[in-house]
């Protein structure tokens, strides 16, 4: 990841804490980005590191939204940079106005959370991702199926600083009630310890080798480095070991059989 700004008048950086007046620094970074788009990499590094900190201003939706936008300032597409001068100008105007962003950059869904040292957005029960959010490999119908699941919660995060955000599922099999976690996150007091029984998961189509019938399931998604003690979590989790149609044994780590269709109105 990249370099710091040159000169003593540009404080902060990806490896230093956020300055005392975070709002002033955000506006400085936005103005600098608009004047010199070549600083996008350093700006994104700084924003991602700041979102992982504990500055009290992070509870402010305008501050969080601006940092989230800055954290994606250097995102690439197949043909070049995802964002340009028009986006940077809009971000600066929105931040100065102190209002949620307009169509150029919609407000992020969910509640702010730091999990495994990474900034994320936590989606409590019933909250769906707005269709205007730019997310990687996002399926709105799948999101509707999972929004009210009693053993699943979803978070929005970047698995790598330069990657487009994605929705990551977390699954519990230990009888924990995620509604209690919803309250802790809403109060801003949730810690990694409150996710002790969770396991990262992904929704996939899985075909039974015995009967040949596909099912939509949640599979364990190890290797995300999101939560510690991953081997212990895998050992402690309870699995759905057999196909619901023929009782044949699965050859994958199935956590949950998902409904075949989204709920009405999804």
C-alpha cells in the first residue's frame, strides 16, 4: 500500500492514528484528492486505517460515510479507476453540507462495527442492503432470504483495502440469539468476543452426489482471516451432514439449508 503525503502540513497516514479533529482532516483529504487524483492510493490507505480506529467521530454517519468513500477512492475496474473528479467533488460537497450522500455515493447500510481489526457495517435482523449500494457479487434475493434468518447475520466489508465491498455471512450453531448481538452493536459496545460462536459462511448451490438434486445451502467459508481461532470454530460448529431429500451424506461443510425462494415482497 502506499506512501504518505510529503511535507509537515499533511498529518496522518495509514500507519499513524487519526488527528484530533477528524472532520478537518477528512475535508483536507477530500480537497487534496480533488486537486491531485494521484493521491488516491495514500488517501484510501489512510481512510481504511482510520475506520479501524476508535475515534469518537466515527459514530457520526457523515464522517463514516466520507471515510468509506475515501477508502474506495483507488478502486480499479477493468478499464481504469472506478471513481474520478466528479465523484470526488460530490463527496466534498456532501461532506461540507453534512448530509447523507446522493446518487453518486449512497449511505452505507447497517451499523458501524470493527471486527477482527477491520471496519465493517453490521446488518441487524430485518435490515436489507439498499439496491443502490455498489457491492461485489451481491444478490438482492439472497439478501432477502437471509435478512431475518435466526442463525445468520450479515456484515459489509472489504476483504482487502482496494477491493469492492462485499456482504459476508456469519452463522451460529451454538444456540446463541443474534438479537442480543444486534443490541450490543447498536449500542457501540460489541467486541470480537461477542462473535465467539460465529463462523464465516457463503451461500452456494450444492448438488447431492447421491440423488443429483441441487440445494441452496450455506457453506463454511474458512480462510477469510476475519475471526481468530478458526480451527477451533470449525471443530465446535454443528453441521448439516445429510441431503434433505435422500439422506445421502454431504461431502462439504454444510451449515444450513436455505429456503428455495425469497419471502413475499423480497
